[in-house]
C-alpha cells in the first residue's frame, strides 16, 4: 500500500488553473447579473475551486446591486459552494 509520503506531489497545471478561474468568474458574474435583474431570486454555484476568494473579490460589487454572496466552504479546503441572493431575502 502506498503512503502519502511515497506518492509524487500533484503539480498544478497553470493553463488549467487559468481556464478554471476564468470559468468560475464568468459563472459568478452571470449569477450576479441574473439575481440583480430579478430573473432569479437566488442561485447556488457548486463545486467551485476558487469560490471563497471570488466571494471576497466580488462582495462589494454584489452589495452595490443589493446582493449578498455566501460561501459554503467544504472540509479540508476541497472547494466551495457559493450562494448569490438578494440581501432582503
């Protein structure tokens, strides 16, 4: 049986990281636009790798549109879900 010490460390692929970050930003911007327009009252984005950082980065913009971003952080830093909802909800 292999132990964690004998497994090679996974290396991040910069191109994949950039693609994933770009995709998650696009998804969040779309969710913010939908909730702000009234097309949806709440949207939950699931399985985000950068969700916690994106919630901090976009919180001020969301608040200016009457929205709140609520991260739901997974255990062991495995990812994050992100709820986009109206503040008055």
